[in-house]
C-alpha cells in the first residue's frame, strides 16, 4: 500500500462506517428522487438530468435498470451529504462542482460499459482497475470534455460521418454560399484537430450543411459550432454529455474581430503542462471516495475494490501533471501608470464619448439601420460632439471596418491592410466604439486595483445599488464568506473618482433607456460594443482591459509579449501598494487614494479579502524588489544588513550567485515565498502621527526558525 496522505485513513474509516436508510433529498434537487427527470437548482444555477438513457441497451428507468439507476442516483446524492462533508452544509457553488463531477463520472461508466460490463453484470463487477482507468482518462487532459467524454475524437468521427453523407452538389453549394469556410484563421501549429486543411474545410462545410453552426458574434466570429447540438447527437445516451463542449477555433468561421490583441500576452499564470492538475485530480478522487458511504444503500457495492482503489491510487505519471502555478504579478509601475492614464482619460473624454456613442445609436435607430450600416451611409462626424471629432473619430468601429476590408468580398488592395495599421488607427482615435471600450478599460484599470475584489464580484455589481446612499462606499457580495451558502455583504470605502465613474455609466444607461435599447437592472460593468449595446461577462471584461493596454502601449517583455492586465493581478497590486506606500515618496496617485485611509484598517481589509497564499506571493515579490534595489533609501522599509547577508548566503548556495539581480525574477520571488514558510517575516508596524496612522515594513528572520 502506498503511504497515505495525512488524514486520508481516518476519512476512509469514517466513510466505511455503517450507514443505512434512504438518502435525504438535498436542497439543490427540486424533484422527487425517484422522478425520471431531475430538476437541479444551485442558487439560481439551474439544470436538469434526464435518467431515461440506455446503458448497454438497457433503459435505466426500466425495471431491468433499477439497480444501476439506484447506484448512479445515490452517487450524486451522497456528494453533498453531511457524512461526506463532515457536517458542513456546503454552499451552492461548491455543491454544484461536486455534483457535476459525479455526473461526469457516471457518464464515463455509461460510455465505457462495453469494457466495464455494468449493464450485464451489475455494480458488483466494478473493479479497482476500472476506477484506475477512469482516473487515468481524467489525468490525460486539462478538461473533462476530453478526459471523460473524449470530445476531440468523438467530434472528429461525427464530422467524418457528416462528410460521408454529404454529396458533391451540397458541398459546392455550401462553399458558394459561405465562401469564408475556405478561410482558416488559426495557424496549423495552434490547432487542436491536427488534420489536413482540405479535410478541415470539408468538416466545416458538412457542419454548415447539417445546420450545426450558431451566430458567433459574441465570440468574435460570424459562425461558431453548435457544440450542444453536436453533443446531443454524439452523446445521446449520457446524462450531461449533451451539454456545451469546448469550441475548437479551427472550426469557427469568419473572424469578425481579426486581431483581439496587438501582441502576444505574457502568460497570466506560471503554470506548466497540458494534463490535469493535482487539485482537479484530488477533487475527482473525493467524489469517488464518497462511494464508500453507499455500502448499505447500494446492494452488491464492491466496497473491497473501491477501498483498494482509494488506498492505492496515485497518478500514473505525476511529472506530467499540470502545475497550478500562480498568477504573475504585474509590474508595479505599469499599474501605477495605468491608474494615472485611466483617471486622465475618463475625466478628459468620458462624458463626450458617451454622449457621442448615444447620439449615433439614436440616429441609427431612427433610420432603422444598424450603427455600422448607418455610419457606412452617413458621415459619423455629423452626429458626434465637437470634442469627439477633435480627437480624430471618423468611423463607428475600426475593428469592424478592418473586418470588412479584409473579408472575402473586399478589394484586393484593401485586403492587404495589416494588424499594425488597425492598431495605429485605434491609437489614432479613428473608431468611436474602440474609444468607448478604452474608456471602460480605463475605469476597470482604476476600480480593479483600488478595490482588490474578485472579477466575479465586480461583474455582479448592479448600477442601482453598487454604492451606498453616501456614494462613498462600494457594496459587494463576498463570494468566499458567509455560512450555509449565504454570501455576506461587504462595504469598501472608495475615493470620489469611483462615484464619478458610476455617474458616467448612469449617463450611458439612462441614454440607452431613452433610446429603448436597455431594460432596468443592468450590470455596472456591462461593456458597450459595435453590434450589441451592452454585454456582460468575463470575455468582455478582459477585452476592455486588453484594448486599454494596447491603446496606451503598455510594457512588453524581452520576448515582445505584452503584460495584459487581469483583475486577479490587480488584487495583488492593492496589497503591493500598501507595502510600496512605506517605501516610495513619489506615489502621488497612490497617496491621493490612501491619504484619508487609516493604514491599519487598510491592512486588516487586505488580510480579510485576500488569502494567506495571496499575501505571501505579494510579500515575496516585494522583498525580491527590495533586494534588487541598490539604492540606500528604502523609505520606511527596515531590513538589516544581517538579514540581507543571510539571504545572500542562501541565494549563493542555491543559485550560485550572491547578486540578486542575476536571479530570474519569478524564480527569486518563488524562492523567497518558500523562505517565508521557514522563518522569513514581512510585517507592518503602525504608529500614530498627528492623528493619522502611518506604517513601516519590517523584514526580519525569526531566530527560532532560521531560514
């Protein structure tokens, strides 16, 4: 037997304890447990499970399938049972994750019944080897689409069957109607489906002829594969296999926004590997270990095999598993510059850009045309403000204009336009839509760092109640607090600029309502676009940040990659700002924000809204920056020569150099994070000065736990 992780033996013993009776109906199940269709509701996240599927030709809801049906249903129900959760009532989001993993495990058993034999011999035939194969399938891929459902292979075979059924006449007619099918925008080396271009074009034509494409405007294409419809054909006899699957971009047709970003991006995470991560594997293992609690619920359950599997399982090839890594820390001065640029852009251009955007939308609606068609017919400069015209605006959307010019129907000369030309036009203020998106990116680049909240919390903010009655506090629903799935309301003081941003967005929403393009209840950070007035989501949020970075040409690394900001990185900036406020004297924007904030209260806010792991990453990055600084003036940062010398010894021992500047930045930061666990301490000291609390940062080593 392999050595067990700490606490695992006790967990297995508890799960194997006698347990009998009918499993209670959990709060997420809104149907009777014996209903042929289950309706699920995880705090508004609704779905359903239709048990009327076949396994090995046997209908699960028939008398012959009753035993397996009981096994599968029990596997789902036990996932959130107090016995498995150790008495803790799980929140809706975590319950959804646990149940969805269990459903996928059931789908794996259904899809692989030919080799496992559950339909012929019952649940008792399940072996340790079968469960190992399940976990190995999950290990092989980053996603369950491939690990459980073998999506790429099943999709390829489905498209082969469509091509076989498609006659030559249909093929030619489809290509004639949709010539963009021939244009594959994804480079060969970046494709998941490694087949010839000729075969890829036939697949795309077959999907189009079969009606398996959807409007893809929200994803940046004219058409994207309808993966739910395809999966409905491929995985008819599964519980959740018929849901949306991963979209492979080489199957998408008609890139509508050809250049989403100007530069390649510096990876947001330091993660490596293309297989499953250890946390994902462990999450699936927790679901399978819960089977042990079903001994008295499921007749003939092979407890011995399951127990042997739980005791003996380890990843087949641990070295190839994906490392979770960490979020890279953005260059501190990039974020500082972004704060200045963002505030200036909003104050200088916010009002007139919003008014111009609304004016064009209203004129287009009166003419019963789309904004793009309207601006192609009429000169946009007649409908925008003088300030907007002075910026250089000449078009509704630069990106849409370039899409048309480079399209199949564009003139040859125009189709030679380059990405560089498009981004020059964006920075030259030619497109109104792009400037409005830069405006929202500017607001996100200010609100994001100054609130240190999770992206999902910002996306959930509603315009009408995001500020308190004084408009000096921003109100959040904390996604990782509260009990029994109840999320706590938290309030965070914000500078007046945030209230002014909200007023600007209110101006936009009020104008859209007058035009008839917006209903009540819109989100604060719904992003305006060229075709849809407002759209909300992670993609739109990140896209606004991207265009802000491209517009202001934010820094690139030695490989020519740009640091495109993400909200999770902004969370770290807020903590870094606390440390840098003690070190630097020229942080005017930061001091303007922190000037009326009690620093001790601010630190308590940081420790409450950020995990210990996140703070450790910030502290290690800050210490690395201090060690690399050759200047003698560190402000109110106290690091003795003895501490510096000790860290020098460690670096020379493990990296072969005592020069901190010669150690790669991420490697030094990760190394110092390890030392934080061994006795290196970074902590603030607070002192009252003239009625205000100031702070210094002390870096020292606990002698009892020498690094």
